[in-house]
């Protein structure tokens, strides 16, 4: 077993451990997949940087096969980058999440300090808080959106636009925990933007 195997096993350990390992091929994409079963984990798939893909059977069972295939293709899309870029995007995502959590924790204190300053410009002070936080977050946000958007477009190009639209309808009809909805908004570019880029690329080719 290579060292990357142990990285996937370690990640899977936090979700009940590996229940099955299989080499998966969908369309033109092949990769090893480690399956876990964790009903408390709302994530269906996770691509461990430089390692294997993890798919949560609890989120794909009793659902059409193309849902599983799309999750696999999306996570495999992250692995189309070279190793240096995989490092770059992984650090970008961790930085974004860390900065966002730190900003949310610090926000009440920053607002209180802004309005307590003995000045007639409290409105300006208040405006500087979201503007400053936005500037801090914008770069890692764009890095994350670029990576996630690329992975999504890779999956669409393999599975087809009509199937992707059907998947979006299924996603919209399902109820997700609040954290998952927030994570989806802040980590992934809007579906409309992804579709616009995909259609533009399709027209160009």
C-alpha cells in the first residue's frame, strides 16, 4: 500500500471507516474510491488531496446511479490538476474556511468597536467592517470557486448537460441541513454561472 492509501483511510476513519474499496471508471475517468457509510455526514463525496476519492454510501443509496457517477466525476475533476496546483487549491480552500470562520467570530467585536469610537462617522466605521472582511475573503473565495467550478464543469462534460440539469432538480427537491446549505453557497459558484461557462466553452469548441 502506498502512503496515499493511508491518507484516505485516515479521512475515512472520521466517518466510520472504509466499508469498501473499488476502482471506478465512469466515461473517460478512472480513479480508486474508498466508500464510507455515515448518515450523520451530509457530504456525499470528498476528494482527498493527492489521494483517493471518498464517497459516502449513506448519501447515494436508493438514488439513481447517475447521482453516484456525478459525485465521482466531480471529485475526480479536482484531481485533474498537477500536484503543485492541487496543493495550491487545497491551501486556498482551508484558508477560505479558516478566514470565514474567524471573520464570523470577530464580526460582533469589530462592529461594537466601530460604533463605540468617539466620532461622528459611525456609519463610515460600520461600513469599513464588511468591506474589510470582504477584501480579506475575496481572494481565497475566488480560488475556491475556480477549483469547485472546474470540477463541476469536468463532471458535466462527462455526464452530459441534460443529466446535470436532472441532478440539479433532485438537489433542489431535497432538504439539507443548514450547515450544508451555507457551505454550498460559500464554497461553490452559482449553478447559473457554471452553466453559462459550460455553454460558452461548448460553443467555443
